[in-house]
C-alpha cells in the first residue's frame, strides 16, 4: 500500500480547541504544523460543552485575531450567584478583581478556531482512523493514520503534541515507569438538560440545598443549560420533564425564590465527575495539552480555560525548542513544570467548589450545617468573595 508522507515540524493529534489554537499560534511563529482528528468537524461543532471563558481566555482569542465572535455573540458576566437553601449571594467579579467571564460555548470557540486555521491554509485531516504515534525517542517521530478516504498517511515531524482529549492515546505513550496518573472519582454526577426557554437569570446560579446541587446556566437567548446533582448510574430516561424541573426548582427554593423558565427539553445527559492529572506532561518528543493531560469537574469552569493556559505556556517553549539546534528537552520540561503549577491550582479550586456545593452521600446534619458555615464565610466576607472571584475569573499570576 502506498503511504502518502508529509514532513512538518510539529504533528498535532487532536483537532479540538487546544490542538487548533496550538497549530495557529505555531504557524504564526513560522513553525509548520499538521493536525489530525478522529471526529468530523460537524460532530465537534454540534457537541455542546462548557461555555464559561475566563478573562485571559477571551484576551487570548482577541489577541490572536482569529475572527472570534465572543464579543459579538457571547455574553459578559460581571458576577455570579451562589445560593444555599434558597438564600442567594452575588459575587461581583468586577468590583472585587476587575475582571469578568464570558458565556460563549466551547463548540463556538472550536468553530472560530477551525475556520481561522483553514482560512490561513492550515492542513487538518478530519475523521481519521487507525492513528498511531511512533519514534518518540528519535529525532523524527511519526503519526500514521488512515484518512477519511481510506488512504494511508504518515506525518513525519520533529515534535508531537498530544491534544487528543480525556481518552488520550498519546498520554499512554509515556512509559508507566515515568508517568504518574493522579486520579479521583466523585460519588455523584450532573444530570444535564438543554431547554428551549428564555434565560431564567442574567447570570449563572450555583445552588445547594438538602436536595443537593443545581446549576442554572445559559447557551443562547432561546436555549438554556441546567443541571442537578444525581447518582452516576442514573438513567436519563427515568426522569420526566416535570420531575426534572421540580428537582431543580426545589434546590433553588420555593415560591419566594427565582422561578425557572420552562420549555421543551431537547437533550438529557448524565455527566460523571472525575479529576485527573498526568505528570509529567512531556516525554521524549511528546508534549500533552488540554484534557489529554488533565481533567477537572465542571463546577469551577476550568476545563477549556486550562487548555488555553497550556497553550499559552507551550508556544514559547516549542519556539525555544526549535531555536536550539541541539533540540534539547529543557524547554519541554519547563513547559510541563509551568503548566502543572496552574493545573494543580485549578484542581484545588475545582475540588473545593465541588465538595462545597454538592451533598455528599449519606451526609449527616453536621456536614450540611458545616458546609452552610463555609458558605457564610465565603460569601459574607470580602476576603472570601475575593478569593472566589479571583479563582473563578482566572488568576493573573
């Protein structure tokens, strides 16, 4: 079988936001890259994912001048609401730290990046199969795959970026004696729905009560995203639309509380929770970025934002790697150290916010009251509110 070969400086496995942003920024540094992705462009574009962008992520999209519609189609949120047993407290991001977050779904970020990459003549292979990476301990590693037309292809590169998501194939190429997999699972999940309805509230509401957790989020002026805490083994088919709305409303509070805007439910999903970190994020001629290297529960809205933090740390180190004729690994090692510092801060915040806002299995009255005390300490003091605002909008340092 004839194999079509492409020579490039960087081969990127994964065409989601982390992979595409890496490819774009490398190209603008004069470093050539090719991207391969197992999914179709339409599949990624229509998959609903997290939609809160930190201040620095929006700045990164804007500075990259990729034609992002975040300012024209996104919604700036200058704060968010935390609720405990129906008592609501607003955290004013702008007043506390001078930053905002933006509601702009991940699939729209992907669309902007894919459009920009293709407009700039970037090469990407969608719907590939039989992907393998070899030669990582040599100076010319390769990505082999079968393209969407059934043809055998090989990308010969000097460096491979694994941005292939939480089920990463690339991550497993780091030898077990070198790789440490830090992992924890949570005893609850989110039951998520998409609802054809106007917004219930102009900002997100994170709520807790004796019935557990609920989140009132948004997707657009006509479609809203809502969640409530459930068992990981929950079957969405077991819940009627009315039962779903009643559960979420019960967490928000009764008649005197905010009343949900209801409408047809067009999607039901159950999202298990897990936290994962791979250490290190590099080995030989491989570096990991985004969910390939770490995942967080969605409570702290860190997943996509951490991926962009990785890219910010990665680009200067790849540039330094190619500027060094010896192709020494020191720059790639530095990327791993820098990125992991941020990852562990985000893991800490996400874990803390998750355990604060969710009812634990077999929780006793003491535990619920203790968490209420933590909620009061967080929302009732400027120091507590500032900590939350600083972490949620994205640390500058």
